[in-house]
């Protein structure tokens, strides 16, 4: 039998939950991999006094999705985030009991994406799990049931799920709305979780931050309650975060499911996204149709490898399908699939050049480049530099701070200089400073610190340090990562100063300092 929901929860101890959320679930994976919370987690382990309570703002940044629409994500104040992680750890037994109450007895696992232990991993959440041995494939089983065959598929999702979650609805889910409202002002564990979540958003009770892994766990506390109400009515469906796929026998049943889903969500003040609601007549492929069209490609040649022409055909087919369907997730699929294949040297060169060209056109591919293109295809550093410089120039014209961050990250990671800083650093640095984008400021600061061998006496570093000093006085909350890293302990105060004196940094120094481990050094 496939593993059930609480099998995954029961495998995680309270301490593993705490470490997974705090050390490995603080910085979202969409960021350039320059940052880590592991030293902060280790620092927290040494403290005997809890961090101060209170409201704080958070860092915001935009991430481009493959549908072309940006998503606003957040990096919380580390002290406030630790308090949430600590409270979840201390009450993990109660939370696990909640999951048992609302998922035990279900014949299959409704929720498909959630925290879990992975072999040899301390991180406990990822968006994409694909282990059929433990996850199973409930979709095929939901098509046929003891009373007949499903004839329609209902697809629905929650409108802006995390930003729509009302923090007071966490206690509603955990102990029931009536009890929660009667004990609103009591210092009880479920109220503390509620209050600490709103503390991370400057006291706001509407919305969880998109990015930190605590949000995924907290949303499951609510949505497993919704799952139970729908499952108990006999609906056969699966949920992935906030996406629902329900298999029904008739169009009328499809409409009833949508009404019941909307009603169950309304209990927690969550809105259904009517624009994305679809009722589809079956049969259709369980997997998206384009996956079937691409599954047998690329063909392996007589050499036992995928050759240049087959790579070219595969990429052409993917581009055609993405243009026809408007689904640019196809490009992601192709990039990841090719990495796992044995490709000829010429095929690798072609794939690298084509994917790098696509990245200029589709910046949402930037997070894939290092792992799936630069490293597996041994792309020469000079080519990475040329790509980064091109992207940087385009991004400045479009105020695309995410692309600027990745271009600068590649320069840090692979040890080259960006033309815009090398030839016209004054106006380019003016642009970065005027952007008032926290991530662009800190990544640019790291770039110049590395160029200056981590000494603070260069003109560029001094200018950025001055900006950090100004922001610390006026808006520390929304720029804390830049201010904390750029300033010395003497220019910080309170909890920040103590942590800085302890030598704690959020920068992945092993990546920043690893300038010799590039893909291929040019002469």
C-alpha cells in the first residue's frame, strides 16, 4: 500500500522539523544560491533566552514564473522566523495529531505535496517529488470506482493561496472556530502560532509569506481540514498545494463539487479562483499531452549517444509545442530531461548554445542554468560571461532586478567581471543603489567584496556600505540582509549586534570563495 499522509508526518521528529524549517527552509530555492541559514540555526542552538517578540517587516522580491507573471516572495526577519519554527517544534505532537484526525481512514493520500523526510537530506520540503514507490498514482485509481467510471475532471485552485490565508484561521483549523474564538486572547499554543505568523508580516493577519517552508506546513493545517470535509462527501480528488483535480461521474456532480469546495474554503475565508476553474470531459491523458509527444524523444543514435541532429529535433519540437500551447513549462522539462541523457560532445555544445539563447528571451530559465546547463555541458567561463553581460544589459533596460541578480551571481560564482561594472561602474552602481532592491544591493556588494578580496576599502564597497548605513536608520526591516552583511558589528545594535559579534553570516562563503572551481577556464 502507498504511504499515507501521516506516515510522512510521523517520520519527522520535532527536532528534525525545527532544523529542516529553520536551517534549510528559510531562503526560497528560487534565489541565486548565495545564501544559507545553517549558521543562524547553529547560533540559535547556543542561546538560552528567546528572541524578542514584536512586529517586523520583511524583504520582498519578485520571481518570474514560466507563465510570464511575476510572483512576490518574501524573506522574513530571521528572529521572527525562528520564533515560528520554535513554536511549531514545541507543538509538533499536537500538530501531527491534527493531521491524524483529518487524514486517517482515507483510502489514498489526497494531498500530494507536503513536508517529508528524504534519504540523506535535512531539507524537508520541495515542490517536486516523484517517487512512485511511496507516492503511488491515485489519478488512475480515481478514474474507476465501485459504482462506475468517472466521466469528467474538475480542475480548480485557490486564488492567491498563501497571501489569502488569514492567520486566525490556523487556530480555527487546529481546534475549531468556536473554541478558537472563545479563547482569542488566551496565551495558548495555537494562538501563539497565529500571533507569530502575523509578527513576521508587521502585525498583518492576512497572508503567509510565499517562500519560507513554514508557509507550506501552515497551509496544510488548514487545507487538510478542507480535504476531510470533501472526502467525507464521497468526492474522489487529489490536491497539490492549492490545486484540485476531482474525478466525477456527471456534469452536475462537477458543479456540486465546485460549490462544496467553495463552501469549505469559505469557512477559512479562502477564495476559489473562478478564472482557472475547468470542467473537462474524459477521457484525456493523465499526463499532459505534450509529455506524451516528447516522451520518446530524443532518439539515441548508433553511437549509443544522443547526437547533434536528435538534440536539435528535440529542442525544436519542444519550442513548437510551447508556442502552440502557451505552456513554457515544456522548456523546463526539456532542459531537465537532456541533463540525464548521454549526449555526444557536439550535441552538448548545441544544447548549451540553444538553452543559453532561450535564457535571454525567457529569463525565468535563469535558475536552471548552472545545474542543468553550465555544469553538465562544461560550458566555458567566457561563454557564461558573454551570456551574463548580455542579460545584464537587457535587464537594466527593463528594470528586471531578478535577472540582474542572476547575472551578478554568475560573475561571482565563475570568477569573471561584468562589463557594465568594469567599463562604467559609476553609473551602473548608481542604478543599483537607486533600485532600492535588497537582493540586488547585497549581491552587488558581494560581487565587489570578492573583487576586492573581501576588503572593505574599495570605492564601490564604501559607497554601498554608506547606503547600508542609511537604510539601517530608515528601513532596516526591509533591507536587513544587506544592512547586516555590509555593516560591522559596531554599526549594528541589539540582537543584530550580538549575532554579528558571534561571527554569523547568511552568505554561502564556500560558493563565494570557490572561484577556482569553474566549469572550464578560458585562456
